[in-house]
C-alpha cells in the first residue's frame, strides 16, 4: 500500500512540475526576455515560433507518415516511424505552447538528428529501469492469468499477448 502512495506522490510531483513549475519558469523567462528586448519583439518571437513550429511539425509529420507507409508497403513493422511520429506530435504540442524552454524542446523533437539522440537517451533510460527492476514488464492475454500465465504458474512474460509496463511495487 505504501508503495502505491509513494508512486502516486511521484506521479503527482511530476504533474505538478509539468503543469505548475514549467509554466512559471517559462513566464519568468518571457518576462526577462521582454525586459531585455521589448514586449513587441518578445510577442513576435512567441507568435513566430508557434506558426513556424506548426508548419514545421506538419511538414515533418507528413514525412514521417510517408516513411510509415513505405515501411508497411515493404512488409516491415514501422517501429522507428512510430517513434518519430510520437516525437513529432509531442514536439508540435511543445511549439504551440508559449515559452522559450518548450520551444527549444519542441524544435529538438522535430529535427531528425536531435530527435534520434533524445530517443536513444529515453530508450537507454527505459532499458536501465527495466534491468534494475524499477519498471516491470508483464504480459496479459485472454484466458490467462495476470502476466500471461495461468494463475497456478504465477506471472509470466509472453510478448505475443500484449505488453503492459507497470512500476515496481
């Protein structure tokens, strides 16, 4: 029970960071930028990154969609195209959010070179967390117990039944 409360607090802390701390820092940076260069250039920068970012996200999204379709047509699973599509979607959302830090992260997710670097870092972190047990991967399937095994066998792993990633208790 205590592990679930701690997990909830970690999640709550992350949400607080995302929805409270980041916007406050962004606002502070925009105010400082406005005092440094003026309000009109600052507002122009916010509008330009929003419009430019949306256009870039659209173009990059179409390129990723074409890559996705091409891999399917060749009979391959479009794993990298799916990661790229998710990255472009998140990057576009960051660019539509006013702010300096979110714009930097958004543009980083739109450019293929930096996007691949971020994806590699996230993959390494996820693999490390799975290896040290802080994230446990289990599978579930119809007619099977939790973990893809019968209840008598205990938890098992069968990727063909679907994968669920849940935090360690």
